[in-house]
C-alpha cells in the first residue's frame, strides 16, 4: 500500500511499555510479531503525528464537498435511527440523514 506521505516505518515487534501499551507500571504488555502469521505483510505502519497532520490538512482542503470548520467545536450530538445532528460551537447544525 503506498504511503500518503512517503515517510512511514513498518511496525516492529515490541515488548516495551514506551508505546503506552502498558500503563501505570502494569506487568502486562501487548506483544505482536508478524513473523508468527506466515504473511510477509507488516501489521501496520507508524507515521509521525506531525507528518500525518500535515497530509490530512492538505487533503481536507482539496475536495469541494468538504468544509474545514476549525477551530469550531462540536457542542452536542443527537442521534436517532434516521439521522445524526451535530451542534457546533457557533450554533450551526450539521445533519447526516
């Protein structure tokens, strides 16, 4: 799969709590190793947050059907079986039906 930003690293096997997978001194951790799966494809990729943010901002500004509303916040969300309504901090409502 091509990288959206060209700067990624395959996820490597880990027994470290540096990734935040083991918190508060817990002796538990998550261990994965793609070599156990008989598939040479990496389980995922690690992309630096600052690179990901830059690429996402570039991409969301390009489609005409997408509106960039930052720094607005979602104040409330109402859902039903027919629709979802998000009320923004400026009072506008976005309806998904």
